[in-house]
């Protein structure tokens, strides 16, 4: 609830002629904290080299190329490969991923190489019994399009949304309900759709504020720092032909949802996974909000990552026969990848774009004021423009109260008396913020 006592006293005429106090630095600290680079050493060879060379040739962070690889393998396997944690607990190799970065961050060129390889694999598919060409990649998030694609390829598909739009926030309510169904059936391998989506930082608030919380908790997020500049002479093209051969091997190894390749955890892998579950149980007791929801999906996600890493290691080996289990090295690598990389990136994304913290929302309004050079604003500007309708009017007043307390804004003195208790309608912005 807004502090109505505070807002009712905002209109004191004596403020208008006073000098501005110093702005609370907590509201203008827009520097990003350090997040870890993708741990390349957790990827088996020769995939490690392919990811590194792909990123270097694109002038992009290795994170984007690595996420494209994980998303591609999930799209190739889907419900055709299951990781068996216990006799009653099986996880399909389905991943939902969000790649955050600005327009010049290198996402598109880093993703283009893997997207091209998947296109070459699609061209090698045979027409199914229904006369439709099985697709691996789809771009339409509508449920009927996903159902149609999954009917032609029951193993599963990957929804590839690398264009810089707030695509998840654009889903209408009926689509959100449908996506809840996609999420539920993906867990039960009824409609195994993996997702690899791209978002710009400015779309985070709209996306996380409007999208269903049960959906946003399922995504693996990555928001890397820009890499050091790489000279053109040091950019060599990746070995895409080798990568294509390895993807073919994984694709052939996956089976059908009716008769999937089941990979149980071996004894040592089960011990490592059990230790992770115990730590996750403790950590969840201290987590809150969006981070707690996200961590609640950690057990299934780590099992899926372990299966993907096991297949990546097998694809680069000389072994022809498909794996028969998930070993401890794959589980340990998956735990480290989730706990020390994805968890920290998710926390950063929620910190910068999450809709549930007053200070974060006030900081976003400050950023919007600076970007748009606004000297005045209203409550509706805060609610509709700066926070993309992610809050109601009462919450917008609370944000304004926090900005007022931090000396970022103060009420414009009305020309006529306002009724008692009525909030200020226009707010003046501290000129120091814009300078």
C-alpha cells in the first residue's frame, strides 16, 4: 500500500524554492555486478574448441555459442532421450533458455552458426507418414504451430526466437494458458518443446513483469559481459563440418518417445546428484521471490544438463554404441554449471528486471528518466512508460514515494489547492540527475 500520509504532505509549497538535496546514490547505482563467464572447461572436446572458435569468429561472448549448443542438442533429443534419476523420476532432454544482451552484443552472429547447422540437418530428414517434413527448429510460439511441428517430429522441436523482441511478454492471456500446458506436457514428454529465446535488457521489465511466474522460473538465463576485442587476424572460422557430424551422431542416438533412450544415473552419479539435492534443499530455505521459484526447478534442470553433457562427451568420442548411463563426471559438471553459472546469471537478471522489489523498480524509473531526459513525470508515466504496466497505480505511488525520499523527484507546486490526501499529479526531476 502507498504511504498516503507521506504523499498527502508532498505538496508543501515551501519545497519549490529550496535547493535540491543530494540524490541517494542507491537509486543511481546502475553499474552491473560481475557475472561469471561460461565455464568452457565443463564442455568436452571437441565441442569446447568449437564453442570458443565460434564465439571468437563472431566477436561474441562464449556464453551465447555455448547456449546455442545446449539448445540445439535439446532440440535434437527432446523426448527421445530420458535421464532416469529414480525408477519413477525421468527427465526429458528439454531446455528453456533466455539469452540477454544488447543489439551489438554479438548474439545473432554467435547463434547463426548453430542455426545453420540445424538447418542442414533438417534438409536431411525424410518425409514422415503424414507427408510433412519433420522440422527441428520452429519460430512460431503459437500452440497450434507447436502441435503441428511436434506431430511431424514427435521427438520434439526447439522454438528458436533470436530476434530482439520482448516475445515472451507479447503472449496474450490465452497463449499464456497454452504455454502453461506446454510446460506441463514438456515435463511429462507429451509436447517436448525446447526454447531458445533472445531478449534485450530494456525488454526485461516488460517480460518478467507480464509473463507468467510459472513460466519465467523454467528458463535458464545468461547475460554475459562483452568480451575483449579480438583482432580480425585472430578470428578463425569454426570447424562446422565436424560439428555437423557430431550433431548427426547425437540425432541418430536419440530414439522415439515410444521407445526412448533411457540413461539412468550410475551409482557414483546418483551419490553426486543426491549431494546436490541436499544442498539445494538447504539453499531453498533461504531463497525468496523469483529466485526461489527458479531454484525450485533446479533438480530437474540439473538432471537434464547432465544428460546433455553425457551425450556431448559421447559424440566426441570414438565409441559407436550409444551411452548406457549418465556418469558422475557429467552430473558433477551439470551441478557446477547450474550452481556456479546459471544461478548467478538468473539472480542478476531478476535483480535488474524483476518486478517485485521497490528499490529495483525505483532504479528502473531513474534509468528511464536519464535515458529519456525527462524533467517532469506523472504517476502514469511511472506505471505505463518506465515500468511497462508491470505495477498498479498504488505501487507506482510507492515508487514515487521512494524516489521522493531519495531526492530524485519532488512535487510540482499546484496552482490551485488540492483536496487533502490527494497525491501529487506532476513531479519535477532533480536537474542533477540529468546532468
